C-alpha cells in the first residue's frame, strides 16, 4: 500500500507538470481525483485492509489526496492566469473609435430661458401660472386702464379675431402681452399674491431680425399690503443677478405703461451698454380696483419681459427668426 | 420729436452736452432715441471778405482777401457768389473738410491754383457737410464775429426724442424745455404772445359755430389781413428743417413752427375762400366728400368731425385741411384755426380713413383745451411780424367744453408708501414746482396741486409721485426685499405634467420645437379640416387661422430639417390648439405632438440600417405612460394624415387620449419628405391628466423565490392581434411577466398564420417552483391558448 501510494504520488505530480491547458488539466483531474480516478480507487481499496493497516494507510491516503487537490488548484490558477492574459491580448479593441451614440434631446432655447427666469422667481416665492392666448379686449386692454380709443393702444399692434359680437364690435384678439393674467389671476385670488406668467403673445408686426409677430413674454405680479417701488427694485435686481450673474448692474428709468404708475424700465449693464430687458411699475390704482383690491389698502408691482430678447442677449443670437425656423442646427446649440 | 438743441436753448439755457442731456432725459422718461451732432469743424472760423479781385490767370477764379481774426489772407475762390463784405466760413490749411468733388473727408492742403498760392479756402455748404450745395459759398449772418470758431455759430445737435403716448406735451419745444428746466434747475422763457391788434374787430369779420361740442370743446379763430405770402425767414426755415419739416411758405411755416413750439396743431384758411367767411364745426353728413390738401378725395361718414364753412367742408377736423380753402400765393387774408378736439374721435377718424398727420398724431394723444389760446396768439404775433399782416382785434374763442381746473391732492405719506422711502410733502414741493405745478395749499403732509395746463397726464396722486421720482431719478430709491408672507402654494398639475413630459422626451432623445400658432386651411386639413378662428388682419397667407393641430408645424419642421440631417430627426412640441366655441373664448388645448423620421441609429461604425417607425413611436408612448403610472391600449383606427394600416388610437380606460401612426405616404410626398416613412403621435394633455391616477405607489417586497423562464412559440391566425394572446398569457396562473420576443411569418408558416414567441415568467410568492410544476403551468397555458385561439406549438 505504502509503495502504491508513493508510486501514485510520483506519477500524478509528474503528469501534472506536463499539463499545459485547461483540457489536459481536466483530464488529469478525472484520471487522479475523479470518481473513477486512481486516488478514489486507492481510497476504496482501504476497506480490504486490516483495521491497523487501514488507519495508517488511511491517513497517508488522505494526505496524498489533499496534496493532489492543492497542486491541482495551484495548477488551475496558474493556467487560468496565463490563458486570461492570452485571451485578453487577443480581444484588444480600438479605443479611439467613437462610442455608440446615445440619443439625448434638448429643450427649445425659449423653454430653457423660461425655466431659468421662472426658476429665479419661484426661488423668491412666486408661483407659475398660465393664461389664454386668445383674449377679450376687456382683459387685454380695458381692465388694464387702456379703454377703447386710448392713444396707448398704438403701443400694441393687435391681431384681431374676425368675429363680431351683437354690438358689431370685435371683442376677441390674440393677446398682445401676458398682462391680462394680472386681472384674471386676481379675479380668483386674494392678496398676498406673487405670480409669474410665461406664455406666447402676438403682435401685428412685420417680421425682421429683431421683430416677430409671435413671441414669448413673462409677466410678473405682486400684490400685498405695503408693497413699494423699493421692493420692485430689490426683486428685479435680485432676478437680474440670478439670471445674468451676481455682479450684474441694473438701471431703472422712467417709462410709460398705462397699467402702472410710476412706470419704469429696467436695463442691465451689458458689455458697457445699458440694454433694456423689462418694463415694470407699481400697479395703477385703476387696475387695482379692477382686480377687486382697494388701492388705499393694497399696493403691488408688475413687470413684463420678452423671453426672446433675453435669450438673444444670453446666447448672442442676432436674428429672432431663428427661434421659429426650428432648424436643428440652430436648436441643438443650446 | 426732433429737437434742435440750439432752438431748445432759446427756451431754457443749459450747459449739458447733447449726450448728457439725452441721458438725463431718457432716465426721466423722455427717451433720446437718436442724437445727431452737427459741427466739429476743426480750423474753420468766421471770416470777413475784405476784397475780391480777379485771378491773373483764370477768368472764372477770383482772389478773395479774408480777415479771419488772427490775420488776413488772400485765397483763390471759384464761387460766383463771393463778394466783399460777406461773413463766410474760412478754412485754413490743415482743416478737416469734405472734398467738394469726391464727397469724402479730406484735410485741406496749401495749393497753387493757376499759379497763385492759396493757403486757405472759403467754404461751401457741401465742404462743411451741411448739404450738397457746392455752387456757391456759404454766407453767414452778418452778426457773426470774425475769428469765432464756426462750431460756435453753426454747430448744433438734434436729439430725436421717442415720446410716450401719455406725453404729447413733449412733442413740443416748450414741453421739452419744461423737462430740461426741471432736470437742470433752469427757468423756462416763454415766447411773446403780444402783437398789435390794429385791424377791425374780429366779430365783424367772422363767426364760429360749434354744432357738435362733444367732439370740439374749443375753437379759436384769428384773422390776419393783408399778409404777403412768401418764403419764411431763413432762421425759421432752418429750425423747421432741423426739426424734420419742409418749409413751404411763411403762413404754413408759422403754423408748423408754432405747432412745434407749443405742441398745438394749427390750420390756416384762405379767409376769402370761406363761404360767408365763417366756420361751422359739425359731424359730416352721409355722402359728403372733401378733397384734402394732399389731393385725395375722401368719402365721409357721420362719425367724422368736419370744419365747414357756410356751404361745405373745408377741413377734416384735427387731421388735414381741404384743398379748396388752402393758403396759396394769391392769399391775402388768413383765418387761423387753433382748436381742441376729442382725441378718441380724431384717432378713430385717422384710422378709418387711413390718414395720419402731424396734427392727428398730436390730437389723438389728448391735448389740453387750454393750449389753443397760447398757440393762437403766438401764431398771430408771427403773422404780423413776419408776413406784414394786420391782426384783427381780438380772437373768436368758442369754448363750450371748459372744464374746471384740475386739483390733485398728494401726501408725503402716499409717496413714502408707494416708493418705499421716507418722504414729506416738502420733498415733493420743489420738484412739482419745477415742472410748472401750482401748489395751493401745503400742510405738513399734504399738498393741493394744480398741474400745469399742458400736462394732461397728471390726474391722480400717484401721477405726482411719479413726477417726483422720475425727476429725482430711480437711483434715489433704495432697494428692499419683499417682506410680506409668501403666498400659499397652489399646485398646477397641467404645468407640472408639461414640465415632466419635456424632461422625459428630451431624455429619450427628442428635440423640442416651438412652431407658429397660426396656419391656413391646408394646415387644418391635416387633422381632418374644419375652421379655426380666423384672423381679421393676417400678415401672411399661411397665418390666417388659429391652428387645430400641431401636425402642420411639425411636418414643416421635418421637411426643413431632413436635408441637413444625416441622422434621424426626432421632434416634439408641447403646444396649444384652439378650438372655437361660440360666445366664449376658444378651448385652448395643450397637445403633445411627436414626429420621428429617418434612421434609428446615428451614422456609426456599428449602425444598423433601420428606420424609425410605428413601434418607435409606440414604445415612446408606452414609456411615457409608464412614467405617469398609466397603461394605454392601442387599437387600429383611421386618421386624416396617417397610414390606414399603421395607425392606432391611444386609449386610457375608456377615453381616447391620442393617436399614433405612420404618416400616410401621400402626405409624405406632399411635404416632400425624403424618408418615405415618419412616425407621428399626439396626446391631449388634459385627457391624460384626467386619466392619471393619484400616486398611490406603496413598497412591495421583491419576490423571494426564484422565477422560472419559459419560451413559448405558437402559431395563430395572422389577423389575431398579438395583444389578445399576451393578455391571455398574462392572466395565467403564476404568470409574473410576458414579453413577445419574436413575430414571424414566411417560410414554414402557412400564409394565413403567424408565429409568435413569448418569454413567460412563472413565479410563486410562496415557494420555489419545481421543474414539474413549471411544466404543468406551461401545459395549462398552452391548452388555453389552443382552445381560445386555435394556437399550436410551433414545431
């Protein structure tokens, strides 16, 4: 038995030395450690020995089996390491080829700028609401202190809907500004109110590099007790800093809109020039009354800005018509 | 309003340079739109021509000896009009001028002209850049002092002010002067209104009758007899020209000049051409006509206010005079009109007849009825002074619309509250006075203010507060943060839905577009036709109606882009359609429209050559719905623009919320699409919103026991919708998932059959399924499929 074990040990280890790949290793395992392998045969043969011999031979057999298993594992690990290297070497790719394209779309630059602007205001406690684009003269003009025949109506060249009412008037129009929502919102809400209203507006206006008949505005309205022009300035300055950078300087100058008093226009310092970006003012007492607010108790401010103009400034776009030509070579830049 | 600053300075002296003045005015609300500076003539001074002698070598040239203050010089001059005793613009060598021949800037060099050395030049208007006049030299006024830089004599700046609709007073030199005075602390000088009234009493010569006082609150008539029509003096012509008006004759020029001075439009009639020499102010009668001074015959309607004589219309009130009574060279007696008209009526008339004039654009903004008397007296004074006329005694002044004087109370308290800065009435007083306000009574906090008659825009307390702040400057107001409570939050589900759809779609590789809301009938036809709200005044033939679909805009966008895009085009728009409703605003429905076309993969070294199709669109919808916790059903349907065999209605519960399909080949051709196929879908967001469940997701334990996967390939009738098969499998025992992974027709499958392969997941919540159990589940499923659909296992 002793002899047999010694022989087996020498033979098995020599054979293992010759093993050079996984297949041969597996054959070796089957030959020596497999169910019908030599080691198993030896262990089975133990049953025929006397109890004394069996103990000694059993211990030696198990020792040999453990050795062979250990060597097998070592050999396996060594072979695997070698073959993985070889496989990896054969699988090299050209990492300079472009990756598989992943489709990532973009939002229209106007949507992006609307989000930025409304985001600046929501951070200051404003809510975003929307309103109808087809409006009554009543909301677009009359309740905003621009009665019929008012000379200020010329400030908004209007597209009218071809539909007459019983009195032969045409009361429907495409809203010329987002300001009608000032009244509409206040009809359903009580102060305190802080809202911004993004949306499309329309003008009867020939198109050129700086004019479109169809563009976007963002209206803002604050109504509460004790709202002042100083707060208008503070709020809009804060907005300009959030949108255009913390160092941005702003300038207010007097301007006229019939629904505010005093009325102002805010310009930002842009490459050494003052560029006007929005109109604003304290809500006119007549408009406050139309909102159902007592001007002796409540005050407010309103503002409005053109989104395209701000987008053009931000991105250096020289022609407003790009926005609605929808050329992907333009849109994908943003 | 073009304001020559040399003219403005007559009314109010100021030292500010044109740009500083323009800036200050802009901040105060009267925007300096353009500033043109005339001058900058280096080395050009006023000279006196002392003698003119013939040139020794040239008949057409002469030698002028000029005293230019610092010395005398003889120069060669070719101008025919040069004469001794003239004051002229004299340029010495080195002066920057315009070359008279080339019209380009040039520096004057000494030159020998026909043998005579010339070290300077007597300038023409062209050489100074004043006009194209190059025949003769520019002759300066005799009072110009020798040696004075020409800038000091002729230099000027013209500021073009963009005047807002509320400030017609600033459409006048005096109005602007009051602004300048308030901004600089200056005082306004008024022109003289006195003139010798040496003629007959005016009441004996004319009469004015106002029949429609609602449209004409005041009418003043003046009369100047024996006037001599001719050109107006040069200074007046120069001022009018600089202000952008064309000189005509002395009478017309005076009416224009006074209009620019006071902002009150005037009209001069030939007195002798007025029937019965009298004026009737009345509405037009139906069928009346008038030929205006521009030679146009105009049909009148009863809404139009007329100035008539005893017989017929002589002017469109406040808009334009009539040709028949116009002042001409033969005129000797002039009847002057200075009146107030209802601004709304003037605006309407001017729109209705399509005629806007300097007069109407002022009247329509609402002028003071106090203004006509000042303008009338000023014009009469100039008629007498400049036209040799005799003024009748007095003026006819019919003033049925005289209103009580406006008084406005303003308090320091209100100003403080509105502006957010501590103010008292004594802060307001000096500013309001500087603008011409009268302050009647002042207490600690309150002022009783009468605004100046020319400021029709000052009516309420807040108007006066604005006056304070615009003159002081908005910089005088500090900034503050909003201090009140933040309003209660109000959710806006539609807006939130739109924003999340935008993010989802962009994340899925689609580009957002925004298209025009207006279209035409051809565009409406893409959703089956119908009439959108029509625009009364469309700007173009493809912008006649409010759209009823997003399809037109999206298809046009695809058509525009396909040629520039080698890769697939994936577009989406979240926009409104406008469904008319009677007596109401239209229903503005928010729609999501998606259009996919072109290769699915971008050009790439492993690109698969497949085009985006129906199932890309449907897959996108399924993902969007899943994100919104929804599951839709898709059933074949028909659509105006989509492929009859590749279109499905998208249904949530029982409501159809949209449609998906491939664009019908005939529309692909109509839009000149290069790719024959394009997949489109649209979803109505309101319907989507209504179908969206509340987010009631609760955590569920992930199944602990392993699942068993089985692939079933069955053969069914070709027409059987696959979803029916999937639905049956889904309803099977222990089925945790089912996904079709192959659909096959063709070889080895009967022509009226198709093979569907599904991967089915079996899972038990309570134990590990044995192979035998899974086999049983699969068997039972197959027998149900066989019974229900005649399905057979694919061999």
